[in-house]
C-alpha cells in the first residue's frame, strides 16, 4: 500500500467529485463598480479538480452536482462537457423568477498593490437543496471508482449537504475508492450555517471517512478544531507550522494517510512565491519554491490538488506527486479562469525545473 492508501488499479471512473457548480463573473483588472463587461468562468472547488484531471491529466472523471434547467445551467453544463467530465445531475426546475439558481461568484483580479476582491450570490442555490437519496450512489459506483472527493464549501451550504457527503463517502468506501476532502474553511458560509461549533462537529463526522486531506494550518485549526502549532512559521513559505500540526490531526483521525497544502507568499497581486508541502504516510515532502507572475490566482489550490491526486493515482514517487501538484497549481495561475489550460508535458517539464527560476 504505497502512500498508506490502497489505490485500485482500474475503474470506470478514475475520479468522482461531489460539490456545487458556480459561474464566476470576471471583469479582469477592472473593479466591479466600474466594470462594463466581464468573462464568465465555470467553477466549483470539487469540479475544478475533476476538470483538471480530465483535461490535463487525461483521466476519466465525473461530477455529482445540482443542475437547473435555465440558460445559466445550460452554460455550466456545456463547460462540464467541454472539460470531458461525466455529469451526474440532480435536476431542479427554475420558476422563472426566484430560482432555484446556480450560484454566482464575482471576482475582479486586482493589480499590483490592489488586491483581488471576491463576493458571492448563493441565494436560493440549487446545490444547497441537495439531500441524501438524491443520487443513486450504488449505480454511480457500480462500474468502479478509484477516487472520491468533496469539500468544505459544499458541506457548509446547508444541514443536508454534509449528510450527502457522508452518504457518498460511505458508498465510496464500500467499493474501495480512496476518499479525499478539501477543508476549504469559509467562515462566512459557516456563520450562516450554524457557526464554528457546528462546522467542527460536521467536518469531524465527514473526515472520519477520509484518507487524503487538503488544507493549510488555518483550515486544520478552524475546520477540525485542532490546537494551533507549537512552532510558529518564520514565513508563509515555512512548512514547520503545518507539519507541527500533523500529529494532532492523525491522533484525532488516525485513518488519514495524506495531508497536503500549498504555501504562498504574496508580494503583490501579480507576484507570488509558491511552494507546497505534503505529509504522506509518516513522512514529509516539500516542493521547491518558485516565483510566479500571476494572471489569475483563483484555482491554484485546486490545480495543486489535481496534480497531487494524479501522482498518487498514477503510482508516482511521493516527491514526484507533490511536484506535479505544485507545478500544475503554478501553471493554472498563468491562465484566466479556474480550470486548467495546461498540458501534461508542460506540467512534467515545470515539475522537473525546466521553465522557472527555482530556489532549491
């Protein structure tokens, strides 16, 4: 069992995600209050990983999510098809006025000393209405699924969405899939969904079913209710604080075999130092540090997760797996939108140090 997890050699799907789909309106470097036009990106933390693994890494992937029968739903479904992701939709009928709706994210990119700004409209969101029993997991998993993934944003949308995740995790475990979860702790979402205490209780129940955990030290503290590290990080690129918390994570959740996160020092909106760290079955692995010229920072973390998961699914060494995640996440920041436009050859070349100044 390499990495401490048993990766099935084959399945109808290499990877399946469960989460909410959103569309992101992006006016580029223009603030929304002055914007006259914008690009539309299709996104969702869980979908992004599935799309990246399909489009760049050429795996067979799927997404279980809510879908609404109106033009925004059509737009999102078209992008799912374009990225080669197999959809498993629970359909909702739009009433022509109030919804249910596909959530909207508004995000201008900022520039230089001006930071990006992100805000949401998740009012009457279809994904928040998902409940246990909405998906036939036995049928979905019947052809074999090697890896199942979900995240903390979806868990926070409503009391029922966390139960859907647990239902799916149990079905995934029953067929031998690796299970992963991105903590993605968002205080704003949890504050309107029962607060921090409920977040810790809910996420604790989910993580009991998880093999691979994605999240930084703040996610671990806030999402899992784990005490902060005894060692203070010297910089945002210092992995010691993250590594110092792993013992508490595995004490609470001993079945977790991989914990990983990106490391990012933001010098300006368009200039970041970028690295990553992963604890894999008792050992720590750290990616190199590189300097990024950032076009659009949204999606970098999901890009990292996709590359890391690909490395594990493909049987790469631990060092190579984290480098693939680090390289792919870095490349995503050079494209507009939340999902990949990179090729596997580009990712492998960058992972080997072929195209950026790397500080070893």
